[in-house]
C-alpha cells in the first residue's frame, strides 16, 4: 500500500514562515507555503491509487519542523549498554567509584544475579578529573571485588580499570600499580564482554530501548563506529526488526581487507534494511585521548613526569597505507585524531592519498592545519559536548598547547564542512547537548563560556546535526522529520536548549512515525 502524510501549518525555526509538507512513500513530495492549494493538489488521490493509499493528515499549528537529526559518531552497542550497566560518570574520585562498585555488587548479590563466572562491567569513569591521590589502583579494585571478574571502561573508552581476576580471564597486561589497561589492548579486550552467556539477549533488548530513546530526541540516523564487525551485525539487526534508525556502519582497518573481498564499499545498502542501512567509512584511530593523556601532541603534556607527548596508534606510513587502500576500493575515511600532531599526520596522509571523508574529533589543531580541511574536502566531525567535559582537563594537561583546542568557529570560518555527534557513550547520545555546547560554550548559565570565540551560531549547529546539512526540509529529501512545540532558535540559555528533547512531539523516519 502506498503511504501519504500531509503536515499542515508547520513553523520554520528562526522565522515567521509556515509550510505545508506532503510526504509520499517515505520522500518529501512537496514543501509549500501554508494554506495554499499546492499541498491539497499534491495529496489528491489518483484513480489508480484508489484503495491503495493510506493518507494521514497532521495539524502542526503551534509546532515547528526540522530535518531528522543525526549523531555522526557513536559506538551504538556500547551506548545501549549504558542503559543496563554500572555508570560511573558521576564518581568524583577513585574512592567514590569503588563505593559505587561495591554497592552495585551487593545489590546484584542480593538479587541473585551475580555470577562469579561472568564479568561485571562498568562504564564512564573520568579519572582525568580526579586528584593525584585519588587515582585508580589495582589494590583498590581487588579489595572491593575479590575473585569476581570486574572491568570498568573509562569515559573516553581509551583505557580500562580491571581487577586481577578480570585481567587473567582477558589475558591482558594490567599495570600492577594502577590496574589500568590502555588503547589497542583495551579495545580488543572490551569486545570479549559481548561473548558472555546471555549477552546477546541483553544486547538486543538494550538496542531496541536505545533506538526508542534516540527517536524521542528527534534522531533519525547514526554513524556507528562500534569496535566490531559492523556490516554483518547490522544486517542481522535489521532482519530482527531493529530498524528504528538509519545506520552508516563503519569498518575498522583490521577488517578492511575482508570487507573489500566481500564487495563492500561506502554507501552500499545493507541487504534487508529497506534502504535504512548502508556501509559507512573506514574508521581508523590514529592516536589516544586527552583524558588518558595519550592524544598525540607536538608539545608535552603539562604536569606529567616523565614528559609524554601521547601515543600514536599506527605509524604515519601505516595510516597512509590504510587510507590509500580504503580510497582505492571505494571507502571514505573516518580518522580519529585528537592531538595536534596526530591531526597533522592524518591530514598529510589524506593529502597524499586523496582520501575523502572525515577527521573525527579534531580536538586540537595547529592554526596552519585549520584551512586544510576545506582545501582537502574533508569534513570535521566534532563532538562539542566533549569541550564541556574536558574544559578543566585542558587547563590541567594542555596548559601550553601548540594548537587551538576545540576550534569549532575557526573551522567553520575557514570553510570546513562540520558534522556533529556525541561519541556515545563518551557523551550521551543527544544532539541537543551537542548543539547547546556548540552555541553557548557552557552547560550552565552560571558559568562563563569556554572559548566564546569558538562558539557557533544556532543555525550552523543545527544544520551540522542533520544529514542534509541544513535546518530546513526541502522537496526530494528523505522524509526524516521532527515536529517540536518550541522554536530552538528562541532558546536563550544552555538550560533551555539542553531541555529541547522535552519538546519533541513527533519523529518520522522515512515517513513513518517512530516517536
């Protein structure tokens, strides 16, 4: 059956304009000034459509319409897991984290859900904000957990705090003083948790919950850079009815040859997804992160002895080789680069290979590198909420940077294409947090903006949070729409902008209502 939706009298944010929108079979068939006959004409049923067209009319008086929002950088499975795992984001010290862990273990023990043979997994501790005498130690986590295997992932996912029992089972080399496991070794270890008994059923339930939560915030699509085999995983998910979002499924370098041999390339539809799923970019992690002091920089971190410049995950030649392989076989790149030196190396590799795609994060850039994004045609995929989370860490560990931290406005003014996301679960999967952070530079009206000169205007921030790159819907767009009962352009404070999910009234994906 053909489907047709007419949305009457919807407002356009930041203007007095009101429009009528006609959606036919998942595509916007027309956008016309409200009250004209054009929308009626567009919805007129032709003789051959009789008994085959399902028509819905929505009165959008008092509502505003925007394109469906996207989160352009997620680890979606891990985000979904935060809805069912111990969340340590509010722990202000190692002692508080251990108190939360102890309470979690006791609660599960009392409920009879603590299996001594199954990992207990916690997420999102932020030890970069803890004082020097309140840092993770192996002794502390062993004292709380005993032989129960426990693994806690840092907020940026670049290290884990694991007890001795978990280290033995994971086969990782844990620092005997801190209990930390870092970077690639931790990435590989983390994937083992999804192989535990009952993990598949739990994951399925949480994924569906995460999709519903995303739709309630106006989200229509994600770029998923889960550290796993994403293509076949999402084919299976769509087949199982986990189909509430558009998905661009990223491929990591170690799986790139297999993807090429299987005939995949960026943009190829995923079978069974009804056009909602596509192969995404090759995701390469060039360096570490600020919070673990492993982002690769041209100047040493402040207050760290012995001096460290961070960690490069691959050699510059390996980065270039992977980019060339990807580009020659039809893959875009999505290259994680946080430190200023890592960004220089990645930009050099993109220039040498003519790679196309995005630099993910671009958290600190040398001034000379900022114009290169536009010159090379690369998108700056940014996560503005990270600036809110990191502003105090920056002053602590990047006190004397050679580059500019979080140069959002500088990139925009230099002509770079911006796309925004969360890096969930590092930050919550919520585009309104990103928009608010980009526009106001602070989470609270009581605190001064961080780098106000780098703040974006709301139109730019909203456009960067959509797949179409603009804040207005147009004829021919996929019918991914959001109806809101408040004009986001009228939000005068970060508190109001961050509360926008409360004003979402309807979300449509390919013309079908998901919220």
